[in-house]
């Protein structure tokens, strides 16, 4: 079996840090304000995932073996109160958005049947079809809002790990926080512009 490796280049530098010695700055990675809370960011080794109660996989899809705690790495990141992630509230909103979108999308079949029947017999399309299309658009917009990355997810991402799991790669969109992170970890962090992933 051959292992394919690819080189990924980044427009902005990312941070390569030693997993066992990371110290996060006491400022928020999103806005740079002084940190007052701590948020846990976790990942499955081999692929980037923000583990929340609704994202935590019970089985590894590649091998279908049950995951152990050793296969999960967590980092405690200092954030301000405005950018603290509330797992329960976000989980409820995403679950509600999924249920509403599923119900509205299921009604699409009946709306298409009625619209097709009206068109076939030469009648004007029923006004409720237009109302339904408006409700469909609103529900899809709600799904988009619910599932878009939070401000923290957009500004601080885990790219992955190196081959021997000694180093982790972080993408940080705030350049001031990125340089502060490297200063906080002078011997254990560096900026890189490309990585090799399996």
C-alpha cells in the first residue's frame, strides 16, 4: 500500500507548535481583547474537527474501530466573553435548523406536484406555491446562518498534525495574535508557509 503525500501551501503563514508545550496568549484570537474565559478546542488525529457534543464521532469512519481518548487532542484556548463558544446553544440551533429544513424540503415534492398539475391543465399556479417558495428560502437562509463557522472557528483553525504527532499546525487569521502566540512560545513554535499532509 502506498501512502500519498501532498504539499499544501498557504497564502498567510500558519503556526507549527509542539503539542506538549503550547502556551496560549491571554488574549482573544478573534478580537485581541483580554481573555476572560477558556474554550476547549479538540481534534481527531488525522483530520481537523471541532468536537462538540453533536460532532463527536463514536467510530472512526476509515477503520470503523471505536475511538479512544488517546486519539483525541484537546487545547484550552483563552477567549473573551463575546467569543466564548456555547456548545449547547449552538447544538440546539443547528438541530432545529436541520429539522425545519428537512420538513420544508419534504413538502417540496407536493409543491412541485401541484405546480406541475396547474401548469399541465393551463391554470395559473396557485398562490400558496409562491408562499411556499418564500418559506423554503427563509428556511435555507436559517440553515446557512446556523451552520456557518463561528467567529472563533473562522479565526482559529486546527490544520492537522505532523507524522509523529509531535507538532500541530494552527491557522490564525489575526496576525497580531499569531505573532503574540509565537512570542509566547519562542522555543516551541514557528511560522511556516507550507506543510506536507498524508
